């Protein structure tokens, strides 16, 4: 019986922190790490980068659920989440988040001094993001910047310094995440406006929001191409991957429209999980072949 409870609790936390969404920034972090090291870094560096990445994204998603619990309880789409339903207590998640963030800080310490000094900036972004929808429609971009800490941080973890490539990769990561988050947020247009919440769809309408999202993803492609130009390790295979990503973006905007948002989850999450996998596979293949 106790084992069953433990397994169920693990499943609940897996849903709480959206563990399946780990892939969203993992690809950018992995490609950035490989490019920074011009191959594979040491096993120790790879291990602590992974520790920092997993602890940070898990803690960020967990604290988001705590901060948004009251809003989630009022939104029919999110009212069935674990905290609004009372399946997990807020204090449990706060303790869980604190442990994740402590692990992240320790991982940053094990990497290098620059990572440790910059880690509070990442922590601040991971916490403040959840509040931004209360006062600005730039919330999508702030989420993107938070996710972009992964590739920039991975580069710093390997080299101890910053350069143009990780910055461009950070911009690509930011606009990619912001773009599909705008699509996802379109389904809450009515709820956001009725409850005084801010988002690009609530500010500009769903039609204009989808156009803004599309432009973000166009710029993402431009940034990815620029990364290929800047990186001598990347060539044809990488560009083939960008072509596949472009095709996925086209598919994404062909299955959603202002009058038909039934495929929002597929467009925002499922397709972009494929985008991340394509970037990871083609980026790593090109870097090693």
C-alpha cells in the first residue's frame, strides 16, 4: 500500500511539473554545450549541467503551480490541476521547489564561479515569470528569456564566459518559446480578459496574436541560420534540420486559426516538442560528423 502511495505521488509530481516538457529547452542547452566545447565536454561538466538544468526547470514549473493556484482554480481549463483539486498541498510544493533550487545552486557552484554568480538571476526569472501575467502582456517573452537561460548557461558552464553564439541561441530560444506560448494562451482569451490578466491574445486579439507568434518563429529561424553561419562545426545536416523545423512551423499555423482553436495543444506543445527533437538530433549529428 505504501509503495502504491509513493508511485502515485511521483506520478502526481510528474504531472505537476510537466516533466514531458523538459525537451523544450534541453535541445538548445545540449547544442550550446556541444558547440562551446567543440565536441563533448568532460563528464563532470555534462553531469552538473544536466543537474542544474533538471533542477531549475523542475523547480520553476513547481513554483509556477503554487503562484498560479488561485487563478487556476477559477479557470475551467486548469481547475483540475493538482493544487486546485487539493491533491497536493502548497507547502509540499514549496518545499519541493526549495530543494530543486538548492540543488541548482550547488550544481552552479560545481561548474564555475561565473555560473554561481549568475544563478540568482536565473532564480529571479523563474520566480517572477509566474507573476508577470498579472501586469504585462510581455509575460510570454519573459517566459522565453527564462528558458533561454539554459543555452546561455550551458555555454558559460563550459567556457566560463559569454560570446555571440550563445546570445543568438538565447534569442532563438526566447522567441520560439514565446511564440508557442502565445498560441497556447489564445485559448484563455476570454478568461484572461474577464479576470484582468495580461497576455498578447488578451491585448491584441487572437488573430493578431497568432500573427505575432508567427513572426517570432520566423525570427527564430533566422537566428538558427545565423548560428549555423557563426559555428564552423555546423554545416549541411544542421541546415536540413532547420528546413524540417520550418516545415513544422508551417504545419503549426495551418492547424490553428482565430476561429478554430481546437488544435491549440497540438500546435503549441506537440509540434514544438518535435521542433526541439529535430534541433537536438540534427544539431548533434552535424557537430559530430
